[in-house]
C-alpha cells in the first residue's frame, strides 16, 4: 500500500469519525428545548437542559479539531498525488 493510499485511508477514518460526531451533536440538539418555563416543578427539567447544553458544548472543540485534521489530510493527499504524478511524468 502506497503513501497516497495510506493518507486516503487515514482521511477516511478521520472523516467517518467526524460525521458520526456531527450526527451525535445533531441528535443532542434536537432534544434541546428552545424555551423553558421555570417554576418549582420544572427545576429538574432545567437541570437536564443545562447538562444537555454542556454535552453539546464539549463536542465543539473535538469537532473543530477533526475538521482541521480532515482538511489537512485531504490537502496532504492531493499534494502527494500531484508530486508523485510530476515525478513519474
């Protein structure tokens, strides 16, 4: 397996993880309430929503890292492919 294939494999794995994280975050965001009416009975609902928002916020940084890594791997793969094509020309 050549270098280009290895980079493509790594890019595919990183991108697959990224897509799974986006789907997970989207599922969490669908459960998030836009508006909460707080009263004595709604205190537990407010805590649940705060925990849900915290989980969504914790996903932002790993998703950003995976986006950058996926883009870098794609650019590196393209650059290596062009370099190898020029060398064999």
